């Protein structure tokens, strides 16, 4: 059972990391495409820092809403399947 729980933890960590990287990449891409031609270099650096805020907030919400429920359901399934054996 411990190996199944370890796989569950690794799977959830990989899902959360991929979610964060996708939201981070898209946030930086949209920030650069929208503001790159109209702002100075100094302001572009500040915009890049602001582009990091949205993925962080979305990742926390994803962890709270989606990953928590997914973990609870999968944990129960793993425990039930180990008790049947």
C-alpha cells in the first residue's frame, strides 16, 4: 500500500508542476505579446514580475479545488483496494 501512496503523491506533484508551468508559460507569452512593442525595457521587467502573480494564484486555487478532491478520492480507492486483498 505504501508504494501505491507514493505513486499517488508523485503523480499529483507532477500534475501540479505541469499545471504551474503551462500557466506560467502562457502568462509570460501573453504578457510579452501584448506589451512588448509598447513599453520600455524597465517597464517590461516589471511586467514580467507581474506575469508571475497569476500562475501562482491559479496554482493555489488548483491545489485547493482540484488536487485536494482528486487526492481524497484516489486515497480512498487505494485504501479500499488494499483492504480487499
